[in-house]
C-alpha cells in the first residue's frame, strides 16, 4: 500500500527547496511515480492556448494537448478531477502509452483559473479512487502555491 501521507510530506519538503518551477515539477513527478502500480506520472501545463508536456516519469508522451481534448484537456476545461477506471471507454482518450488502462487527472488551480494538470496512468483497470483524488488535490494545492 502506498503511504500517501509520507509522499505528501516529501512533496511539501521539496517545495521548500527551490523557487524554480521546473525543478519542483521534476522532483514531484519522481515522488508521484513512487505510487504503487503507476506507469506514468507527470504534468501538462498551460502554454498559450494548449497544454504542453511538463516534467514526468514514464514512457515518452504526447507533447501538446488541446484544451477539451482527452482526459487531460477535459479535466483542465471542466476544472475538476477526472477518475477514469477504463481509459478505453473514455470518449477521446489520448493513448500516449498503449499499456495504460486507467487514469486520474487533477487540475492545478491558481487564483481561480486552471494553469495545468497532474496526470497519472496505470496499467491496471480501476486503479484510482477517492484516496488518490484527495492526495493529488492536496499535491495540486502545494504546486499552485509555487506558481
Ligand atoms: N491519456 C492522456 C494523455 C496524456 S498521457 O496519458 C501521458 C489524455 O487522454 O489526456
């Protein structure tokens, strides 16, 4: 079982170590990749009118996502966490890694507007629940504070 309070503690500590956004996202993605049964963990951040691939751990991923496209673009547009138990059943899912079977995407909100998303994939179906939602929404708040 993943100890989410321990991971959150690590992320809080990392956020104190630098003001550099890329360094923070890079190290946070490494901590998120410690989550059990996770195949990809990282960030897509708003750049112009699209989401651009940020620091991540896992296999090579698509670089740009349109707002409203895929799970990431939908979460960003709707400004809410999306838990997808079976990505193959999600209309418009963007398959960066064909091994992925479930996904959770959490928006990063700054001053009431989304600035990016946290994206986590798993090769297991139905991997993510309210537990991961709570954890990642707390991570999102910590990150937003650094932007
Ligand atoms: N599956 C995502 C695309 C990003 S990859 O999972 C890393 C989506 O549908 O938005």
